[in-house]
């Protein structure tokens, strides 16, 4: 579950933007959001399906609680990511009950 890069995504993104490399920027954005989403989905899936409301509420509460930790540039980056992320795909069988 831990597929974290050796260099932080923010550092990779900064280098790609300094190089004016749009393709690399897009790949880094996709890898970061995709990878983190898959890790969070795996965490959510590790609980009973009936507990999904608790998992999602916990994620939302934690997100809100951590916002003050971000500095202005971190908040701007987060807002930019949210503004430019139009969808996230989740397999439709991700939360089906196993037999």
C-alpha cells in the first residue's frame, strides 16, 4: 500500500514546472492524486462496508482539522488541485460484499 516516491510530489512538480514541461507536470499530478486515492480507498475498503459512513466522516473531519497546518502556498496548491481535478474513477466492485 505504500507506493510513495523517493522525492516528494511537490518537489517533482516544482522541477517539472521550472522546466516548463507540461507532460511531466500532468504525469506527476496524475500519479500523486491517483496513488493517494488508491491508498485511501484501500484503507476505506479494509473496514466493513457498513462502516463506510464512519470512514468517510473521519476522512472529512481529518481533512478539515489539517487545513490550518498548510501555509498559504500549500492552500493555494490544494485549491489549484481541487479546481483542476474533474473526476476520480473508482472500480464499481470496490465495495461489493465478498461471498
